[in-house]
C-alpha cells in the first residue's frame, strides 16, 4: 500500500509540475492571517467539482503559501486520505450522457468522522477556482466552449479551457467552516448532517461564483432590442410620436439609437488587456496601491446587486476601482460615464471595459430618459454591479461635493419596481498623494476654462507618465443596504405598488437620506497620508512655514489626536512618524527646505501653497470638531463646558452639511463632550473646575498646538461670518438668497486677495449656497412672498456668539470687507 501511495504521489507531483509549465495563477485569501486558521485544529480543503487539474492547482497553491498541506492526511476512513475533498463528482463516462453531480464518498466520510468524533473539529476551507473569468456569453461557439461560466465543464471542454485560459487562472481561498458547528444539530442523523453541510457549501460556491463572474449576460444586441420592447419605452414612443407628429417607426428607431448609445458591451478580452496595461501603468506612476476593507465587498457581492459609489477626484478613479476589484476576484462593475468620454478610440475601449454612457441632462428629452431608466432597471433587476459618482463631476477642491440626486433616484425607483434582488451601496474612498490633474484644477479654480476631453488632450497626459504620483489608497466603507434606508424613511414601502412612472411623495426624502449616508460613509473611509498631514499643519501657520522639528512634533501629535478618538473604524492612518512624512513630502516636491543654522525651515511656496489645500481638504472633516472647539478659545481664556457644547452645537449642523460628518444631530452633544475630554487628556485644554475649561498658558508648546488646531477650520467659520455680516448689514426682508450668495462670494474673493488666503474654496459659490439653504432648513431664516430673507433676534445672537471664534484682526478684516461691499 505504501509503495502504491508513493508511486501515486510521485505521478501526481510530475503532473503538477507539467501543468504549471503552462498555468499561471492569481490567488487571494491564501494566508494564515487571511484565513484565521487555528493551528490546533485539522484543516481540510474542499473544491466544488471533482477534477484532477483543479486538485493539482490546489496542491500547488497550498505549497506556495505555506498552508497546512492538501496532501496531508486525515483519519476519516479506515485508511488515511488526503486533507481535501470534492463536494460533487460526475456520474457520466466518456460516451455516456452527463447526469446530475452527486456527493463524493470523501465528503460523506468526513461527515461520518465528525459525528463519530464529537470532541474533534475540522476546519473546512472552501476553495473556488476559475479557469479564466469570462463575464459574458458570446454568439461564437468557440468562445462558449472555452469560457469558464456557470456550467460544469466536461473533460474535453476542460482541456481546451486550460489550454486557452490556463494563464489567467483565478484561485480564491475563503473563510473556513467548523465541521463541528455545522453538524452538531444532526448528530443523530448522518443523512441530514450530510445534507446540511452540502447545502452550506453549495450555497457558498454559488455566492462566490456570482461575485467573481457576475450574472450571466445576454448579447448586447439582444439587450438593446429588449429595452425598446419594454412597456415603458413603448409608451414613451407613442407619446413622443403623438406630441411631435413623427411616425412611430422613426421614434422607435430613435429609441433604439439611444439604447445603443447608452449600453455597455463588456468584453472579457478587453478586461484582460486593460488588466495588463493598467498593471504596467500603476507600477510606472504609483509607488503602490493600498487596499483596505475589501472583505466588505466580497461579502455583499455574493447575494446582492452592488452599487459602488466612490468619491470622484480624478479620471483615474473608475479605471483604478475596476482594476482593484478584478485583481481581488470580483466582477468589474458597469460604470456610468459622461457622454463626453464617448470619443473616438477611447469610447469603444471604455464601453468594452464596462462603461455605459449618459447625457448630462434628460429634462428636455423624455424618450431618452425613459430608455436610460429602463437600462438601469435591467442592470439592477438582473443583479449586475454598477458604479457611478454621486458628486456628478470631479472635485476641484479635494472636498466631497454635494451629491446629485439623479442616479440615486433612478436606483431607488428601480428597486421599488422590483426588489427581489437586494441592492447594497458600497462607498469607496480613493485617496491620492498627488492627483494627476492637480495643476489643471488650480487653473480652473483661478477662472481658466475647463478643458474639453479629447483624444489629443489624453495624448498630452502621456508626458506625465515619467512623473511619480506617490501612493494611492482604495478604502471600502461601510455598506448601505437600500432596503434599510427605505425602512427608515417609509416602513410600509413594500406594501405599495409601483411602476416605471410612479414617484411616491416620500421619494425625495428617501433619496436625500441615501445621498447623505453615502457621502458620510465615503468620508468615514478616508485614507490619511503624509501629504495631507503636512498640508494641514503648514496651512495652519501664518506664513506657511515652520521649523522642521516643530512641524514633526505637531504632525505626530495631531496623528495621536486622531488615534485617541478614531473618527471611524474604516479610516486609515499613515505608517511612520512626522520625520518620515516631512522627508516624503520633500521627495515628492511639495514642500521646500530652507537651510538655517538654528534649524531648517519647511515651507510651502508658489503654486504648491494652493495645491496643498486640495490635500488638506481631503481630511479636513476628521479635525472639524476638535478644531471647532479649539477655535472657541481664540479670544477667551476659559469657557464653561455648557457654553462650549452650546456654541459647537450651533455650528455643527452647518459643518455636518458641508463636510458630511458622520454623526447625527442628536449625537453631536455627546461627541463634543468626548472631544473636550480628549483635548484635556492631550494637554490642549485644561479642566479648571467641574464646570470651567481653560486654554494653556501663552507662549507654551500646548498653546501653539491649540492655536494651529483652531486654524484647521477657521476659514470655514470666517466664510459663515461673511454671509451673516452681509445679511445683518442689509437687514431683514431686504435681500434675496441669490443676492446674498452673490454678495458673499464677491466679498470672500476680495478678502482672499487682500489678506492672502490660499484656499480656493473660500469663495466657492456653492458653499455659500449650501450655508444659506441650511440656515433656512434650520429655521434661522425664512423667505417672504417676494423671496426676500427674513430673520429675527435669534440670528443676531448666533452672529454675536460666532464672533468669539474670530481673532480681533479677522473680525476687523471681515468688517472692513463687508463695509467695502456696502
């Protein structure tokens, strides 16, 4: 027997080495840390279907990763057997019709072993293997034959698959199951224990296959034709034909043209080519891609239609996210792209990579709107993963922009029509240490016209490939099940009937709640990097310069502040210390060193001073509350705790709306109190007695830390004060919201020039518009029948309290600028 086992092992080893002369694998989850294996328990690997080639690949990857061996033994029979098994085996022969797969004897023997040895446990590790990862079904018989899709391959088909796709093999190790926990309930019935374990494993493999391959796709032409034949589009065709007096055939042709313009044409060949090209590109321009919390996506993608909602900072965003998902064994999503990107050469490549194209506005074209809505409904109801940017466009300031409701509303309405397939939103934060479009953003913020996308514009960016853009982080945030949001807003939504045209009265509220949760969860998964830390501290100084040693200490101390009261579990902090971060920023060319005998000075100079506001704004929300509390001590030696909580509480709703802070309004008081305690523990404030809080002594290191911290948010508060000052100057019922927005923007821009403020968002009109809208929402102001703003004494009290956070110099400056605008 031993001789037989030895010869068999030798032969299998030889086959494995021959197989891997051709096969190349991409593997995920193959580490002791990722699997969380207990070294004191036996390990057994399980593959879904019996296959010699799959077994050989499993053994090779186990050996490579240094995991407990798939060739080791478990005493599950009267004789030792390998510590792996197949869940099912085929019952057909070479010339017999294939029957339904049946459980293997090894699987049954393992269950028997678990029942016979209740004190023993076995860790069962499911392993999924894909020879190629084809997401589509093509008309070509050859492509059908050679695609690893949802069907079980025969021997001939498997051989051809290995030959064609063997160099693109994906292996995924998944979290282990406890044999003891699974069968404990059925120790008196081996048959029922077998069925339960088989059902759990079968469901697991189906969910993983769903996440990796996505649902079966129809041919694109069939999909386009199906859209035109939907009841909603037919009705839109009839209405358009009647309204515009056009023959229905011509309107139908127009609808087909719209559908063809919109629909993606995802191609596995294009995806694989893009993977190779993007791997080269990322290695050339980035020093690494840091991926965090990817397990969230792997879990929700198995049973839900996933909507990825990343922040939008660069054209690189959608390429990067699709690449990260594909490399981690997840199906790349269908991506909503602006029609401006459907240009020659680039457009067809993006379409085959999963992009579908949309026009900027649907308002004047109901036929197009209906076709697009139906396309989105097909995506969601069939379980496709989709990606779109809730901000609409790229952020030029580094802040999260106000979400636009269009795509979110379409998603909610589609789900209301058919909610059999759950929809889950996955927020994604993409953080760059050096954004590729940074310099062009500066030009646009200074008034330069936005450059139109074209093939030539893209060609010009090739020159940038010789530059280094540091590292990039892709952080996945806390998932948001759409059903949970609807339950919160309107708990009886499941009992109502919906069609493609129905818009319930509560839809706007649901979309607004969803958009705020998405934006808050994106910000709650921010990646803090050395560039952001250096920018935050240096921009908090008067002259944008600081002694190197002092800068290092402050960055370390503010990083400790974030650790002392973490904003969210999904926030990631940079490795190293302030000293490492200064050297890194200098190497990236973003700060300047001025040698001095008493100690070198680190400074921001030229356009870098403005560019660094972009990176500061990436993380400004993390420091918003402690900075707000610190700012209250600009002019006051001490304040009562109640006064601090009150003043910070008054400002919180406006900061929350602008920076998408994650805490609800009813949590604000508790969070503010916790931050007061943290600031006292860190030495930035001191408790004078049970009620009164004081600031540190002047000319101390602690006072410097407090003063610099206050400046992280001071320009935002100054902007609020400008709007309040103008409103009070005109008086109640004397100025409209539009006029106040325009006056505030002009005076803020003037102040920015006069007093050397380097933050472009300081005079961003949309931020003033949001502040005015929030004052109205919070009941601070109202509008009369003529659209003029009215207010009572409460606004004067708020404005007087707000003056506490501003230095004398700033108060005089704002007063001066306000008077100039009179």
